[in-house]
C-alpha cells in the first residue's frame, strides 16, 4: 500500500470508530438530561463528513477500506456502556470522548509526520483539517470537565 492510501486508511479507521462510538454514546444518554448532547451531535456529524470525504478518496484510488475489527468495536462499545452506566455526568462523558479524540490525533499525527512530504497536498490538507477539528473538539470538551 502506498503512503497516501495508508494515510487515508488511518483517517478512515479513526473516523469510522469515532462515528460508531459517538453513536453508541448518544444512544446511552438519549433519555438523560446531559448538556453535552448538542456538542456530541455536532462532533458526530463532523466525523461523518470527514468519513464521507475519506471514502471518496479511497474509492477514487480504488482502495476498499479495511473493516474495523469487530472485537475492537464490541470492546469499545461494552466499555463505553459500562462507564456511562457508572457515571453519566457531562464530565465523565467529556473525559471519554477526549480520550478517543486524543488517540485519533496521535495515530494520525504519526502517519502525517512520516508521509507529509510524500503524499499529495490535497490529502495533507484533509488530514490537517481533521486534526484541527479534533484538537478544537478536545479544547471545547474541556469546559465540561
């Protein structure tokens, strides 16, 4: 796999997991009175847009993205449900989402640093925009801690 496709694949995996996990999280708190819901819905919609863009580039490169491990999805879902059942405060939810965002930032940054000079400017821009969005989301979620 070339570097551009690898970077797209990393972004795809990150956005896919974020969409799945945020959907589960929002489902868990749908009947609760959390002030953080609107922020989570915005973050989810933003991730869905990034996922759509990344899929478009993967498709244009004739790359079918690897499926996210079912074990990873199930494990994350079970942990999140358990954590939210134990503490569904905005602070706890913010903490959970920040942890996920930071993991994505680290994974994407590593690859971007490795491939910045090799991949197209267009892919670098998507990657940088995703990273800016993730960092901004972390900064905004800190107000709920």
